[in-house]
C-alpha cells in the first residue's frame, strides 16, 4: 500500500463550498461530500436555461440535452481511462451492484459456481450477491460464496484469497479503498495474482471511496466491472456510474435519466480536473497524516484496523477509532453539540464494534482537525 512520494499542497478550498459558510466542521465525507459552487451553478443553469427530457423528440432543447449527456459520458470515460460505450449512468453504487448481479451474473452462474466477497466490505457490495444466491436456491441451484478475509492491518488476506480461487470461481467482488479502515486494498497487484490463477474470473470493484481523491484507471486496475456514487465526489445524490468491460450502456439505461445528476457529475469532474487529482491526493494524504499524529497524543484512543497498523506511511482520508472508556455514541453527541460532524456506530458494515470514523476531503483543513482534537481532549480530560 506504499504509494509514491507526496508533495506538500495548500489548496485553501473551503470558500468554494457553501455548506461550510459558518463554523461547522464536517468530518464525514466518506458518507457524502459537499457540493462546490461551480457544480451548483451548472445545475441551476440546467434548471433555468435548458431543461428538457433526454432522447424525447427532435427539437433544439432535446438535441442540446442529448449532446450534453453524451459529453458527460465521454468526460466520465476520459476520467476513468475507458471508452464512453463502457459507461452507464445509474443512481449510485448500490444500483450498479444490483445491475451486475441481475443483468450479468444471473445469466452466467450455474450450479456449484463460486463467488468471493468480503463480509467486512460495504453492504452494497455484499447484499445483491447474497440475494442472488438465495434466488438460485429457489431453483434448486447452489451458488457457493467464499469469504475474503481481512488481515490484522485492514487489508485483504491475499494469500488466503488466492488459495480459494479455482476453476469454479466466477466472480470476485472487491473494494478499492475501504470505507472503514481507509486502506487502499492493493488491487492492481491482487488482480494480477487472481488472473494468473483463473484468467476467466470476473472482477468487480467498488471505487466509491477513492474516486474523489486518487487516480482511478480501468486500464491499470484491469477489472471487469467498476462503480461509484457521484455524491462521494462533489456531485449530487442519486447519480452514479457503472463501468463494464463490454460496451453495453445502451442495454443498461431505460426511461428518463437523472439529467440534473448527470450535469452535476460532469461539472464535478471538471472541478476535480481543475485542481488536479495528484494535488488532491497529496493534500488528503498530508491531512490524514496530521490527523493521525494528533490522535496519537490521546492515550485513551484505540484505533480500528487501518493507518495505525500498516507498515508504511499512508493516508486516504479515513481513520476510525474508539475511546477505551467513553462510548462512541456519547462522543458523537458531544461533538455534534460543537457542530463537529463525524460518523459513529454502523458504517453499512456487518457485525462491527462501535467506532467513530473521521473522513476528510479537500475542503477540510488542519484548523478543522485542531478543533476536533481540542473537543476530543476535553472529553478525555473530564
């Protein structure tokens, strides 16, 4: 998980986000990111100047919308280093996951075929496959699910995973950056090992927690399906992307799409490109390292898997921890009183202890972290 050298970058972007116009400290970007002024402006322009339906007629308004949606599809494809025919618009990561199971996997799996997934990944990567297994059982067919284990650091237990791959393995479902542990799961290397063992296996990758702040390239990742939610990368809610290696978007999209969301997603990509994805990665890395160093000063902190246990320096914007004496829900309540917003309790993850998750993005600053740490220390002192 050791990545390239990170430069010191000062972005100073807080003023670009209207939601941060007061003294609130938002540390929950893994749940949803805030929307910048430029994206809001483009959405408002659509609603006030050229609103129309997609592919419904031949008048100038419709043709304009058709062209704009086609341009956003191309923009997404370029962002992922894909072809535009491989890009489908969805409502988000969950629907994308269901489309893979209900449109592709359901027609490719047979009795005794195997799927591999991790029960500690986000529920949207797990639930559709469990439901598919249940559906097959109603027709007296058994789809076998093998569990991908997580090691003590928060990474996939790679040797164990590879040992479970065989000729019956049809799908492997993975996560790029973990939504709780905050580690990049060594996907490029892992995919190479999987392909050597079974070149025909289909690999599915959720990039929702990486898409806004590190480079995501389908060429480098070499997966068959990849998806994310737009609201994790400064776009509105209700829009997402499904990449498929096969060029089939025309078979995936029906009815009126979320045009507002598509316009917003295209604008969000423009916003990211205007800053530079490497600058964003460096900024989030340095901010994560600063947060980690501050948390180390609090003796009662007990870290979850992730940054504290990794052998090399990393930082992907997510750290989760708990207090040895004070319940996370109580700490969350106190932080909320001071307008410091974090995530506690459930993280859309099965059967986990109660932790607090801090997740950062480009609008956060060291000052945000200092405010958070000050309150956390006051709780600890009392």
